[in-house]
C-alpha cells in the first residue's frame, strides 16, 4: 500500500512541474518600420496542456498562446515566437515573457527578465514639417524647416554662403533656393527649399475684415432707413 501511495505521489509531482526558467530573446535596438522577432522559451514545464505563454509590452499583453494536446507527464521546453513591426511607440518600452500554469483554480506565474527597447529612425523630410516653398510676408516674418527622425535630427539650410538652423533666421531679404540637410546618428536626408516673399500675405486678412465692417455698416444704415 505504501509503495502505491509513493508511486501516486511521484506522478502528481511530475504532473505539476513549474518552469525552471522563462527567457526572452529579442534585439534591444530596433529600427522603426521594420519587423522584429521576440522568442519566448519556457524551460522544463509540465503539463504542457495547462500552459499559457504571454508576451507583454509595457505591462500590456500583445500576444498570448494557450497549449493543449495530449496529457504528457514529462517536463518539456516550450517556445513561442512573435513577430511585430517596430514603431516610435515601442521606444523605452519594457518587453517580457510570462508562463502561466493553470493548476485547478490556481495560476502559477513565472516571468522572464525585462528587455528595455530603444527604437531609431534616420531623418526624413515631409511637406508637413518642411514645405518645398516657404512664404514670407508682412505678417509672416518667420518660416521653419524641420525633419522627422529618432533621435530628433538637426536641420541646417544653406544658400549664398549662409548656414541657417531650421530656417528660423530667414528674413524677407533672404529669398532664394536653399539646400537643407537633416542629420542624426543613424543617417541624413536632403531637401531643396525655395523661400519667397509675398507682400500680400497678411493684407488679405485685413481686406476681409474691411469687407465685413462695410457690410455691417450698410446693413445698419438700411435698417435705420
């Protein structure tokens, strides 16, 4: 009888084996817009049919896999691979893997160490941040040319022997064609920008105000008559 109980006790121990380790493998430096892979490994766990592997980003679950299959008493090493596209939102985020073993009503959780991710992006110009044509006027005395990137790139524009950061120091007498160069530690980008002066910029707003005032005056006079 004792031998039977001992055998049964041994089987139960093998039936519920918590992982000896949970590991995560991924690159800590990711280029934005490119695919990256996370590999989670749960070592020496049993039974596999009660196992769930979660992959988390900043504490939020981004992938989850529950395993079924035949009832196996032996310990197993189980892997999970997840592929995603890196974005600016992943920068400085902690990624981790977690193994959850559902033992009746109780959950046993084993977590991997965190990996803190840094993302990067070479400079890129856009019409939104740096229009191809920049207009100066009586009311608009300053223009700017910026570029996107991570870390934020420096932008320097040059023409006629002048070097101007972000085009911020350009004035009405500095019109012409400029070459702008954006640079960070991961690359550079160039763009040709034309600065023009339009004396009507700002005066159009004034003309609209005058028309509105005249309309109001005429309406008031008509009401009196």
